[in-house]
C-alpha cells in the first residue's frame, strides 16, 4: 500500500495528538483535575492557535461535514482550554464518521477527565476496534480499569495486549509502570486510606 505525504503527515499529527492526550490524561490521573484552566504559555503560541482556529472555523462554514476539520478544530479548542466546544465537535465528527479513532479517543479522554468512566471506556474501545494499530486507547482503558474501577485483571489484560503490540517506547514505559503499580496494589489488600 502506497501512503501519500499528506497521509503520512496526518498520521504523524494524529499520533502526536494521541500521545499528548495520553500525557494529559496521565497528568490528571496523577495530580487530579486542575483547579483552574491552564493559561496559554506564550503569546506567539496563542496567535498561532487563534489563526488555526479561525482557519478551521472558516473551513467548516463552507464544508460543515468535513470530519478532518471538525477533529482539527476540536484539537485546537482543546489546546485553547475550550473543552466543551471541543467535545461538541468530536461528537459531530463521531456522528459523521463513527469509526474515526481520533475523534473517539479525544471523546474518551474528555469523558475520562470528568469521571464518566464507562462512557470513556466505550469511546476508547470503539476507537481501538476501528484502528487496532493505535494503542493509546488500550492504555487509557487500562488506566481506568486499574485506577478507578479496581478491576486489576482487566487492566492487566489490556496492558499485556498493549505490550504485545510493540508500541512506542513512551507507552511501554507507562504500561510497565502501571503493571508494577497494580501488582503492588494487589499485594496490599488494605490501602492506607481505608485502614483504621
């Protein structure tokens, strides 16, 4: 199969976004939700983001069903701390392209961040089934099962599937850390928070 430069660039962009979403999700899981939205780090980044947002909004005015534009604008909104607007765009993209792994993964991440774990799992599961070569959803499902649902067997199963798929080194390291954390949690039947 021949892959065009545009497809390679799009795939690379999607992988970067997925890794960023995983990193943000891990940050939320480790540190908890932020007390207030993050401010833009630098003015030039804000200008670039605003220009990208304006470009994608204009594109959607002429082609409101353009899934790539919906997902791209959703990502831009996420980067600009406009999660609710991003959520709506990812939903629209999912309605128009029910197997769009990028939109489904982003929806899963947003559901996960607000504690709607069953909905997040469903989004991640559908994203993974649509594109099994993208393993970020496996990691996110494993984190939900291991940290929030305390279903360690399911979390370990998902993590093993992830490791068997030869993922990127960052995902391997995170998966191995999570496996170690789960095994430690399984050894101690009473956590310090529940001990009397």
